C-alpha cells in the first residue's frame, strides 16, 4: 500500500482516537477502546473510508506503535497521547532507574525552570532509550535529551505507567529530577 496513504490514515486515526472522537460520532469506552466496525463506519460516513486491510496495516506498521487492537481484534485504541478525557486503564509499574525525554532546543530553559509538564495531554511522555528520545525531540527542532532520575522519583512517590507501545507516562517531572544530556 502507498506510504502517503498510510500516513494520512494514521494522522486521521490519531486525530479521532486521541483528540476529537466526537467529531466523527465516536464515544471512547474505558481504556480508550472503540469497536473496529464502529470506527470504520464512522470514517466512511465522514468521507474518509478506510478498509479493514488498511487499518490492519496501519496498526501493524506504524513506526511509533500508536494504535493497538485488543486480543480479539474487534476493538482498537490509541495507546497514549490523548487530549480528550479517557481512562486508559493503565496499571502503575516500577520504572527503570533512568528514563529519557526528548524535546526541541527552544523548550530547554522552560523545562529547566518548571520541569516536564503534561500540557494538554494526560501525561508526560518518557522514553526508555536515548535514540527514541532524540527522535521525539527532533520533531520540535534541534533535539535535546533530558535524563530523568526515575528511580528517585519512584522512591519519592511518583506513579509511573507504561503504555502498550512502551512509552513511559508520569504526571509531572520536577526540574530536580532532570539532567540535560550533553
């Protein structure tokens, strides 16, 4: 399948499974789930028809693993990144000692002052490795990576979650737990 078509579908799904489900008549169930049949019908009704084959390919091949099916394949959801109110039903988990956050160079001063804030999202997104953090940061200009002392945060009572696609989530990272990677 044509790569630009897959990118268009992925962006359309992100918009409607993460940010504006009501725009195409969807209501997310607990966990952010919606039935595949309901999603495909809503897409068609809103002049953006997607085949089940295309949907399968986007879920399987999205480089960021943004979407997942449930074990039956009848439900689909965005794994994280929601700005709409949704309970992702994630269980708290002990994080690795160190996590990483990638950002653009323009945000560095603000982050050093106030830490990492979730802004319009449900959580701050952290990566398990430097390469991923760098890739994320590059979306916002010249990439800068912050090292997060997740062990100390966990010890201090901060609660971490890990989404289905391996993105680590936390409500806030105060500046004292951050170190800019040189």
